[in-house]
C-alpha cells in the first residue's frame, strides 16, 4: 500500500494514493491485498483486507458497486442504495466534502486495469474518486466529476496505475468509435494492432475540462505484477485508488507515510 500526502491547507489534510497487491491476507490468484468482494475471493478475507486499509487511514473508506456508468454520488449520501457489503450501489464516482461530513472521510475506487482517478481541490476541503474504464471515459464521467466539484479551478488530478494503451488491444471499430469522441484515446498496441489508451484519453479529456495540474502514474497494470490485471488473468483481485480528507489537527494520521512493497 502506498499513500502519499498531496496537499495540506491549514484546516484540513488530504491523503491520496494507490494500493498494490502487497500486505494483505488473500491467497491463490488473489494474493495478497485484494479489496474486491465481487472477485470470487473469500468475503471474510476481503473484509480483513479492507479493515487493514481502514486501520491505516484511521477512517473506513466508502466504496462503490461500479458498473461502468457515469453516475456520481456523494460519499455521505444517506439514502443511497447499498450492496450487502455496504458499498454504494451502481455508482462510478464519489464526491467527498469535509465540510459536509463534519469529520474525517475517505473513499475508494476498485480497479484491475481501469483507471483509478483521484481529484483533489487545493482551495476547498473536497475531492472525488472516479472509476474510468473505456465506457466511463466515453461517457464523460471525469468531466462530469470536475463539474460536480464546482469546476476545474484549484483541482489536481491523479491518474493511477492502469492498463496502458500499448497493452489494451481492441477491435478496429471500437478504437475508431473512441477516436471519434476522444482522438487522443486511439493508439497502436505493442503488437501493432488497434488499441485504446484510456489514461492518455483521460488526461486529454481533463485538460479540455480545464484541469491544468495532472499527475499520471504511468505504470501499466498488464505489465506490472505489483497490481491486479483482469486482462492478464481473469481470476484476480482488485486494488484501489484511495482519497481521504481529515480535519487538521487533530484528525490527521500520526503515522508517517508508509510504503508496502
């Protein structure tokens, strides 16, 4: 697990980062820090892994039942439909607002090739976690999240590890359909076949939405065994992009930023 402090603004603190496979209790193809209940892993083990993350953060992250749509909800929405495990149902983006929550709040986006996008405001104590796969990219969920946060001013975007365009082979017609909406998303794979560059297309989409501070991780989940990849192995777990907002002081974690490799 790797969480790095990305902003401190007097009255609040922001922690953001991306987990890896290291540090958990899962076995077999889910080894070791699987955070996804829907993967076939033992639910009790996934619960233990999620508790590790909650203990690290000092607050339990709100998670989503992601459906490759463009629905964005508040992480504190009390009337939201929940899955049996407590995740907010049929949602692909969560807005965090420290003023609205009144106390420390965190949210997580689960992925295994799709892009975990974290949006952080440096002007106000709020942000978002967004699930951006091919469908979400083309549906415009990222610009929608920017608008929901009040616009691009003061926003920083963190594009996490995901499958690279060079590793994401698709039919030519699918590539061309993506290119018609986001030209930067079209690419050629390392095998010389049509591909879609989701993180590249997302970066371009964010720039057009007015976001000027964009940090891109660049690691390909398909190539890097530190991350789960559905394309590499259909029976696999999920890692997470995590965003947490804390009053400061006294709500921020007292432990140093840690790296679990």
